[in-house]
């Protein structure tokens, strides 16, 4: 059996700390900064100092049960179907500066895409100019709110860990009164801690992350989304230095209810549990190492939100010279 060299893993997973949107968790419009499954393999690893880039393509398809109502853009809807296709571009800078022995890093994520929202019944929609309708649908390409992140990572043998935070800035192309919005139009903060145990001799990666999301108010709809906790667990096995497979589980749960004058449905706490798997493939393009990941998760337990399937395709690579690993990396050894 081969042992595995995974120095590229750090360059890939460090970009996945807390960077992208989800159109489908609880809160107003079913939108949250947390994306189930994002903290996957190597969640606690930080690559060596340098510049990196990651592109994530996100796809979601889900439905809300006919007996459950929700709110989008100030409208109360029932029998909702959501189809979301979005892309997230994330440059990251791992600096040479250290804090308590860990390297400091910064990232910015720019989302864009098209959420498709259809409702079998419009219960109330004062901002759409009507109080009741049999159906409504909306699909608009727009820019989401930019997300800035900072995190610090440490290494100790096979164990790697990091702490960090992200801030979603309400500067996207939010359209008041529309159902289809990628932008949140509210301040959102998220703090997290993540750890990875990677055994280079057997190619086993066990990673976990926990976080707390703090939501502000959408001033246009007078809707204050509740705060939430979230957690991820990923177990990944490297079959070779190129291929890996794994399982993923995520959970998101509001710990405080929604509020404000625009919260027509009251407290409306939401939660979701999703499980699935991942496939990874490492390769090179013109001498530049590239890491690709496909993650697919099914939401198996939900409350006050759509239930559906998530797919996430990620490509990550260093920009410029590939730096030497900051922590000991496994080597390829034949028995």
C-alpha cells in the first residue's frame, strides 16, 4: 500500500474556512452565510504563506412543504420551490505574519448567480403591490454581498487547527420587493474554529468545524434574522496522492428567533441537517498544482425551510510560485 503526499491539500482547504453564502438555511429568504459542507476535508489546515485562489460553483434544488410558509423579499409564500446556481470567487492571502505562533490570513469572496424562486401561493405581498395571488416566480442574475474573512492557523504534528471570522457586507445588488436575491442586504458576522487530524501514513483525514452566526436587520424589509450555530464533520480517505473519497455531515440551527416589524411569521426558527459525500482529485496545469473537489449533500431533517440537495464543485490553486509546506507533509513511500 502507498503512503500519501498531500501538501497540496493545505492550499485547497484553507480557502474553505468560512467564505461563501447559502441561499437555503433558515432566516429571512432562507439565506445564511453558512453553507452546509463547506468546511470539508482539511478544514483546520492553513497553507504556507502566499497567494491562493478558489472558485466554488454551488447548486441547490429544494422545496418547502405545502403546509409551511416562508418569507422572501417581504412576501409571505407557500408551496415554494427553490433552484439556485451561484459562483463564488475567492482570492486568499496567507501572510508571513504570525500571531501566537500561527500564520495570519485574509480572504475576500465575491458571489454572483441566479436564484430561481417559485411559489404556488402568495399569502401576502405588500411590497409586490398585492395582498394575495395564486402563484409567483422570479429568476434574476445578480451580485451577492461581498464577504471578507480573516483566520489564523497552527500546526502540531498530524494535528492542524485554525480560528477565524467572516463578515458579509450589505453592498450587493439587492432588489427591494423581488423574490430572487443573492444579496442579503444585512450585516452578517460568523466566527468559527476548525481542526484537522491528518495521518500521512494511512492517508486518513478527520476534520471538524463549529461556528456561530450573528445576523443584522434588513432595513428595507424591517426583518431581523435570528442567530444560529453550525457544525461540520468530514472523514476522508486518500486512495492515492491524486484521489480521495469521504463522507460529510452538517448541521445548522437557529438559537434565537426572527424579529422586527417585517417578520410576519413571528419567531420562525429554522434548522437543517445534511449528509453526503465528497470526491477529490489533485492534478497539475503547466506546473501549477490544482485541487478539485465535488461534494453532494442531501438535507435529511429540516424545519421551517426548503428541503433539497446541495452540490458544490471547487477548484483551488496557488498563484505564482508554489511555496514550501509550513508543516511536515507526508511522503510517497512504497512498502
